[in-house]
C-alpha cells in the first residue's frame, strides 16, 4: 500500500483541524486594534495577508504542473513512436 494517500489524508485532516490563523505581525495587529476603523478592517487585512502568502505557491504550482504535463506528453509521444511498427 502506498504512503501517498495516507499522507495526503493526514495533511488534509491537519489543515482542516487547525484554528484560525493570526496572520498579522505584532505591530500591524497593535495598530489595527487601537483604532475603531482598524478593528472593522482587521479580518479583511488578515485575509489579504493570507492571499499574498498563497500567491507564490499558486504560481509555482501552475508552472510546475504545466512543465510536468509537457514532459508526460513528450514521453507518451516518444513511447508511441517507438512502439508502432514501421
């Protein structure tokens, strides 16, 4: 039995079981907590920080996925050309 599905399930479980993330640095949190307007936008600020953290992973994942897909297509094309009788 492969470990990949087990590790994937464990990672998914741990990511869903985690509590809310406090994404603000201490100075930003202090500045937002001390003003009435800052308290209203604090949750939006946290979400914006998490989006900025996730963006590089999304870009890298997309590029890696496209490169992997291209390599698989090249491999399949090579396998088909060598296996077909001439």
